[in-house]
C-alpha cells in the first residue's frame, strides 16, 4: 500500500485568530498577525493548523454562532487576507483545517431573520419550529447551569424554535435537503480557498433527528457519507475531523464500516481516561479505553488531545473516577464547569511541573492517533479564572515580556493577557523559552521532531504490554517489520518494571535490545529475554526495538492493519 493519507501522521495545532497575534493594534488578533507567526509554527514542526471559527459572527459563543458562512469577520481581516494566509501556510507545508459549525447558526444570520419574519419564506423550514411549547423544552441542555432550555419562544415568528446550545444558536433543520445542499456549498467554498478539511462541530447533533415530537433523537449516520463523498470528489485529500463525544460501540457508525464516513474523530474516551490515569496513577481504565477504541478502518484516524478550547469533559467517567480527577486537577467550584468538567488549562492543572507536562505530552504523542495540541500549551500557559465559562482558557498568546505579552500594541485587548503570578506573560512567554534549551517550548519542538521519525504510531498496530504495575504503561507499535516501544510512569514515585517485548519467531531476537531515542540509557534483556527498568517519577522512554538499522529493515507492504469489529 502506498500511503498518502496525510492526516494519519499529522501534528495539528489549534488556535483562534482573535487571540494569536494582533497586527493592526485594535486589540483583536487578525490574519495578518497570524501570517507573521507562521515561521514560528513551522519551526515548532507542526504540520497542520486547526483554526477556530473566524467567519462573520456576533461572537456570543466565540464565533460558534455564525452569521455568514461565506465571509471573514471584519475584525480578523478580509477574505483576501485569508487566502494570503492559506497560501503562506501551504508554502511552508502546513495544512489548514477550519471549523465547520453547521448544527446551528447565529440568530443574527439572514436565514434566521427571514425564517422568523415570514412563515412562507423558504428559510422557515431551515430551522426547527413548534407552535406549542414542547414538553421536552427543559431537557438536553449542553451547557447546564448557564443554558435554561432547548426551546425558546420567538415573538416575531410567534412560535418556539429549537436550540441544542445557547438560545442565540437556533438549530438548522439538517434533515432538509436544501440545508444539506447549502452545507456542501459551504465546504466547497472554503476548499476552493485553500483549506484541507474541516473540524465538524457537534456531529452527533447534526445527524440527529430534531423536532417537537422527537423524544429520543436518532442518528442518521448516512449523512456523514454524503459529506465525505462530496469532499473527496471535489478534492481527494480533504478530510473531516469530527467532534463527537460518543461511546466506543458507535465509533464504527461514525467512521463507517468501510471507512466511508468520517476520516477522523476526536478520541474523547481516551482523553477522559487519560486524565483519570494522570490523576490516580492507575492506567487500567485508560488501557480499557485504548482497547475499546482500537477497532477502526485502516484509513480512519483518531485525533488525540489533552486540553481544547472547551472544558475538560469528564462526563463519561464513573462518579468515583470523576471525583478523583476533580480532586487532583480542579478541586474548587470556580475551576469546574457545567457539572461535568474542568475549565482550566493544562499547565495549572499539573502545577506547572515540567516533568508532569512532559509526561502528559509524551503520552499524547505516543498514544494511537494524530496529536492535536492547543496554542500556548507549548509554553505552559495558564488560565484566568476571573473570565466567564470557557473564556478562562482562551487568553491571548504570550509571545514576549513586552507590554501585553507582545500580542498587541493596544492597551485593551478584547480578552486580557495573563499578567502577574506564576503564569503571567512576564515570565511565561515564547521569547524567553526559546533561549533556554530545556524549556517546554524547545522540548516540544524536539519531541515533535522525534514523533515524525516514528511513523509507527500513526500507521502501526499497538499492543499493551503487561507489567503488573498499573502505574506504568508499556506499549509497542508494529509496522512494516519495525517496532517501537514506549514506557510511561504516571506515578509520583520511581518504579521498577520487568517486561518482555513480546516478539515471536524470527523476530524474537530483536526484542533483546531497546535503543533509547531520547537519551543514552539503552536496555538489554537478561537471559530470559526480560527487560528490567527503573524509571523515575513521571518518567517516560521512547525506544526503537532491535537497533537503529530499522530503516534498512523496513518492508514496503503492510501487515493487515487494525482488525475490525466482530
Ligand atoms: C462545540 C464547540 O467546541 C464549543 O466551543 C461550542 O460552544 C459548541 N460546539 C457549540 O457550537
Ligand atoms: Ca487586529
């Protein structure tokens, strides 16, 4: 098999234009500013950018309330600036993914304005209405505690409309073929302007049946195939990365049994269990999540992440597990959100301890999938809990110790730059960290570089190797006659583990030698073929199995990859 599925081994960096770099000094980041930082991103080694929504929007949900899908919000620049940006990214070999927010629009979108004004408008049926208040109006809120209902009365329409999210985000009637055609048109438009795909927002809600009489929404999975077919007919290497926080037994419905639906999905299951593992030093539920999410078509890929722009959603853990994570990483009420999650950034959760940050990132880069990192996490940025809801973790990028962290010349950025305290821009910033070889920024650059040299993680098949110690995770990847092996100690204490690499037959001999890719301490097996390692608190090891002649040994064909369900 010749591999040209770029997303299987990409390094994705997510950012929002408005908080990255403000070139014109109005306090809001813009495309011109972002373009000036492309060399920074190129140097970091990332291969794709996921841009949060930048289309015209009243910005009541940070752009996830779109008022015009075909335009750039003037605060961020023009369509011309956008095309300059995608061109400049392409020149550096960086792909651009953008958010596609089509479960709902802003209530200021022209479609909604016409729909509410005129019952005979063609747009009326683009939304979901009810003459009477539906009995389910107080059920199914995504933002409990902030959002009061899922149906609101509109005075102008004299009817109730459905909104899965905030009341200013009326749901589109995504079962309506005209709405579907418009969604494809939106994708076609941005593809033409140079993007390589979409992070599709709220996928389970897009494909759900909606309406006043719908008691139990049903997913219409085949809609996903329609999105994918359109994309690939237009541009063969374009992808969809789905935001779908779903249970593992429906994963294949999203990927499609034959890999004919979503190319990628975020692995929420692994994300939540990974935080539990970091909180408890018990990797057993994480291993379970890895195994439960293992079956997938060969062309599909997981998007792995630690933190994103939303709260860390712990809704899929058991009550006891969730309380363990809260106690470790978000003990006070102001750190928690929507009764299910933690709204902090990664660095403060881990006490700014670089050993723990490296451990977390080392796991992110070596678990099965494509890593998605969040802007600012490469320098260990903090949060501002005085800001409402999820805004606390959306503050401007900290570039230097100059005023406003070098983000803007304005004295009043739209969201304040974090200043003072342990995470203030005065000492947490990119400029200082690039001067220190051991800084998190330089570590991240080096680990990305190494991650690119272990394509086994993205392409290969994994095995969890038993160690009898739940605090230590040992994983091996196999691909094209090569093997890599990773060891992570999630405990605050050093551990000693014994394991065998587990290769059989002709390959067994290779398992006797583990070459450390990041330091000098290699490991040789004892006479029984066992490796014995002492691994320091929060330690991690990246090994090549059998020696560094791996490229000379690589074969041209794949072993059968990822067995399917059943
Ligand atoms: C998921 C996004 O990640 C979140 O930020 C947003 O509020 C909702 N979808 C609604 O679009
Ligand atoms: Ca600006």
